[in-house]
C-alpha cells in the first residue's frame, strides 16, 4: 500500500542511487560553490552548477505540435531513461530532476504532450500547482512560461525544490519588488488563490506572438498557517543582453523562476567568478518588471 504523495516522493529520492547520472549530479551538488549578494535588500545566491549546461542544450523548438508523444521530447514517457521512475499525481508523473539545483529537485511533467500554458482548461493547471504545493510539504513548486525559461515549452511541466532554500520564501516581502505576491488560505471562492491569480493573469498584456503573458511563478504552502503564497514574476525579456555578448561582459545566465526567487545559476566557472552584485541588479532590471 502506498503512503502519502510526499512519502512516495521521498522514497523516490531515497532510491536515487540506482540512477548513475542523477547520483553523480546530486553528489556534485553537495560540493558546488556559492556566492551570496544582497541586492536591494534581498538575498541573491549564485550557484556554480556546471551540470546545468546539459539541460540548457536539451531543447525542443516545436511548441505547437500536439501529438501525444514526440520523438525528441525528453519529457514524453517513451523518451524517459529507464532508470527514471515516477510517482503518479493526477495527470502527471513526479520525477527526479537529474540535473539538480536543490538537494530535492523534482520535474513534474503532464502525461500528455501538451504545451506549457498555465491558463489551459480554465486554470486547471494552476489548481494542480496549488495541490502539489500543499501535498509536497517542504517543497516550493515553480513554473516557467514557454518563453520565460521553460526547457521544453511543448510539454507541460512544473518543477519543485526545497522550499527553504529559495531566498524569497523567508525574505522581507516588502523588498522583493519584482514579485507580485498573493496570499490566501483558500484555493476556491471569491478570495481564493485561483480567483486572485486569474484576475492578475487577465490584467497582463500579451504580445501578438505569445500564447501567454511572459512570466515565472513560484508557489508554496505553509501548513502551520494553512496558507498558500504565490509569487508571479512578470518578464519583459527572457535572456539578458550579456548572454549573447561576444565581449568580456558575457554571462551565460538564463533567468527563470529560480533566479527570480533568489538563486542565480552560473553554468560556467568564468561566469561564477565574474558575476557581481551589479550584474544581478542589472539583469533583474532588464528582464523583469518592477511591481509598484
Ligand atoms: Zn513530450
């Protein structure tokens, strides 16, 4: 008999040792170097994570294809490495992310090859996100929009990682000026999280070539308070100019939910050594909208 969803996920993480690639990357994660900056009163860590160069190059540029299984989609069930086990949850499978940023890092793809759109089925996906955050105690769940850092925009997925490692979770909420922060003890109803999120979402403008307003989302649940918190980061741009620079100011930084929540990932040693507090401030300012 299986226990709670969290028990099953913890069991999955305990069995990590059977998957060589993931095991190696989780062991390496324990040794990664980190720098810490304070930017506008908020903590931003920089993690030197060289393994992350691999998922960044695993991309799929065919967002409109709606076939059930795609030959080049590594989130489709037929493409999964045989070592990658999953815990079923609704229409999803909870899997270990083999390229971790967190000691517990999950990828949660939908069973079907459907595009990355948080509003689909009248925000049912967002509803699922809240259920995941509530059931996976100790995790924060995050979503990267199709043009805001999703590694596979053609296949719907969330990720989750250790809640307490995201600086925004325990930071001073007044100071995180790039986050639209919503709190609610209810999921449904007039003051419920879904309705509040929907209202924000519908207030965002969208470019003609976009399927959804450009954004990252982080959600967590506090059991003690019985409350969800959702942070929406409105994006102006995905990659900062320094990403494409051919000069010495080049930084291979691709901001997504994790960066917006206070953890910048350097995929090359030179970027880790070079990046300054000013670079972080400039990148945030370039890619995200300040909230009033
Ligand atoms: Zn797929």
